[in-house]
């Protein structure tokens, strides 16, 4: 993932601010399909999309949006850090999403709202791909929100895949709403973490080599004799 690609992620800021508004707009956008209301797929699609107005999902989206609003400044600083190498930016953003945005493992964790929202998006993908819902309707109403959600929470999706050893977590939503980057982001985060660890290990090894012995000569990595 190049620096230019990560800077493009500043687009994440817009979906963060518009999270709730986008979902409301999705419901009202259904009016253009009313002339096809007798189509069974359309009926299933509208029934599915109506779930976005359920109290449970409204509360979930509201909690996520509130946290996103609180952290917009920190997000901008991470993505546009001029003095940080690309791997450092990747690592910082990964930690930011898992620890600060979702607050994984804390009493204030937003894991449940995250899961509810991801589950809602997944359900729509399954309905469309199985031919039960109209894919055009699903895409027209949820693509913008779905893409923004997946991009914003990709590090957490990657984290859950790793912890649970389950690469299928979030895969449907990722491939449906953000196909261009499907599968690549997690790989990029992993490679960044590996390179940073390797660099850290190299730095330690170099420091050990240069550390003087009591007689003032540098340490040698070659075996004695």
C-alpha cells in the first residue's frame, strides 16, 4: 500500500461524518423502485433495507459515528504524517482502529455495534448473491456506505481474522463493496508489521555489535577462536 494510496484514505473522513446520513438516504432512495414493487426480488430488497431503520441498527451506527467524530483529528494526523515511513503509517493506523476506534478489549468496546453493522452488510450481500434480492437495488442504496465502512474498519477486520484464524470474516462485504482492495489490505498490514519487527531486530543487533567490551574493542558476531 503506497503513501499515495493511504493519503487517498483521507476520503474515509467523509463517510465517518456522513455515516448516519448515508443510511437515511439509502432508505429514501427506494422511491425510484416503487414502479417495480410487484417484483419479488424488489420486495425482499426493500424488506432487507428497512432493517437499517431498526432501533438496534440505528443505535449501533450512532455509537460508531460518535466515536468516529471524536477521532477525526487523530486520524488525519496519522494518515498525513510527513515524517513517518509508509510501514509506520500502516502500523499506526492499524493500532488506531483496533485500540482507539473500536477500543477492542475495553469496557467501552464497540465490538457489538461493529458486528451488528457488518452483519447487516453481509446479509445484503448474501441475499443479492443468492438471487433472493435485487443486486442493483442493494448496490444503489448501500455501496457508498458499505465501501466507507469497510475501508474505515479494515484493520479491525484483519485483526479479527488473525485472532480467530478465520479469513472469511468480513470477506463478503469487502469483495462486494470494496473489490479493488479485497484481500490486499490485510497483506499490506502484515508485511508492514514484519518489516518493522525485522528493522527493530536489526537495530538491536547493530547496537549490540557496536557496544564496547571492557577492553574497549567492539563485540564480534563471529565465534571465538
